[in-house]
């Protein structure tokens, strides 16, 4: 007896599915299959980022514990106030707190500031560049999946991981800065400094997403992995420099006049404020900046009043929110350009 008699004739294939290829056994269908493939392509980078995040988290927690222990010891031994640092024992304790604080300000902060550049170089840049360079992009787009759906999945996995890990990193760095550094008796670390601002609040998150998106666009334009890595780093670093130059204008500044301070060479801003510009007020009320006083040293030398424009520490959140909004809009535009280029004529 033949097998066909027992099983019957094969069921007819519907006309609208006649051209489809059967899915491999065990592979998830539809969007799940694309996400599964994207995970396979991105898992090495994702696992490496997760490992680095764990190391960074352990370092920051250890730094917090050590600083709190040393500061508490200074309280217990009456070494907390600077007047007591003339004694050798108190001076040694203050030196230990300063050393731990410098690990955060001189090592952790520059490393976190560089994260968006590194993401653009080693995650964003190669993401599409290697697909073009190896020719795998045309193979993928020749399948049943649409270019738009494939690209959405290709960006979703690393984008979600970067969003999650950068949020955790931002929370940890902001926590250590607020609880252990800015309020300890030894360190001086205003929030608007070059390496302090990028590690606080929403800055690490939005810059990481923008760095990733910008790297993807550079890789799509260059279509060469090594070139994309190098150029992406330069482009993200350049974008950071441009935004930093524009940052003073993201929120209205405070202007103030005060008696000329001979010890501080003019205007002295409030504690932790960001001094944007300063100068002197002449007898007739004319304001000259410090740069202009180079050519008018005689008039500036007799001035008794100084002026300054600055951002008080309370401006940190508004400035960061404006910058975050700007970067999110730019990130959306960059991603839209990437989608447009990929879906247009299949390239």
C-alpha cells in the first residue's frame, strides 16, 4: 500500500502564497524572525556593552562606598572643616577624599563623556557599512522582508540597549556626583564644567542615541567599515564641540554688576555658576569685556565696577532639557534620512 493512499494527496497551495518560501524549522515567523536575526548580528556588541556597564556600575558603587566611609570618618574625627586640615592626621584624611574624588572627575567623567563618540564609531558606523561592504544587504532585501521593516529591526535592538544602558549609567554618575562629590568638603566640581555636564541628567542618554544614529548615517554614506569607524568618531566629536559652543544660549543668562574684586581679577560668579562673560564698567557706564580691555588697559585699570553674565546652578536642568530636545529632533531627522536612503531604489 502506498503512502499517498494513507495520507491523501497534498493540499493545494493558495494562489496568493505560491511564491513564498517555507520558513526554516524552528525560526520565528514575520517580525519575530527579523528581530531574531538582528539579535544574532548584534549580540556580540550588546554583550560587550552589558559587560562594560557592569564593570562601570561596580566601580561607581565602590567609589560611593569608599567616599562615604572616608567622609564619615572625617566627621567622627572632627576633620571635616578646612580649619582642621593643618593637623597631619586630618590632612591625610582630606587627601584620601580628594584622591577618590579625582578618580571620578579625572577618570570616570572623561570616560563617560567619550561614550557617545565610541558608540558612533564602533556600533553605529559599522552597523550598515559592513552590510554594504559584504554585500549582505542586497541578499537580505531580496527576501520577503521589506527594507523598512528590516532597518527598523536592525536599529531597534542596539537602540534599545543603548537607551537602557545609558540611562543606567546616567543615573549612577548623577548619583555619585550629587551625593559624594559636589557636597564633599574637598572636591570642587561645578556642574557646567566640560567633563561634568555630559555625565549628568539626561545628557548621557540623548548624546548616546544621537551618536549611534549619526554613526549609522555615516556608515550608510561611506559603505566602508574602517572608514565609517574613523569618520563617525570625528563627526560625533565635532557635533559635541558645536553644541557645546551653542550651549550658553540655550537659556537666558543672568547679568550682574559688583565692585571690582582685585584678588579675583574682576567679577566673581556665585558658587557652582557658569561664568559666560565678564568685564568692567567704565566711569561713563560703558561695559568692556576682558578681551576688549587688552586694547584699553588704561581705562580698565581704573574701573571700580565689574560685570558678568552667567548661568546659575539652577539653570542646569532647563539647559539640559533644551539640549535634549534639540538632540532628539536631530536624531529623528538622521534616522529619517537613513530610512529614506535605504528604501529609495533599494539602496
